C-alpha cells in the first residue's frame, strides 16, 4: 500500500475515533442551550457597559490633565 493509501486509512481510523468520542459527550437540551446563550449575552452587555463607562471616565480625566 502506498503513502496515499496509508493516509486514507489513517484518516478513516481518525474519523472512527472522533465518532466514538462524540458519542460519549452529553449534549445540552434546547432549554439549557437557550439559558446559557442568555447568560453569555447579558454578560457581554454588562462588560460592554463597564468598558464604555471606564472609557468615558478615562477620557474625561485625560482631558482634565491635558488642559
């Protein structure tokens, strides 16, 4: 068997192993997924607000120092 055949054979073994490992995973239910998505979106909004307020404060402080 040539190198191409070995490569194809190795890839097939890899895909078989991937299939076995994915069958061991516990996938979230739709409600769990939606709840996690809401948590991520709210967290991002809170972080964006914090960064925005921090930026505004730092810009104001910088403008006071520069004057």
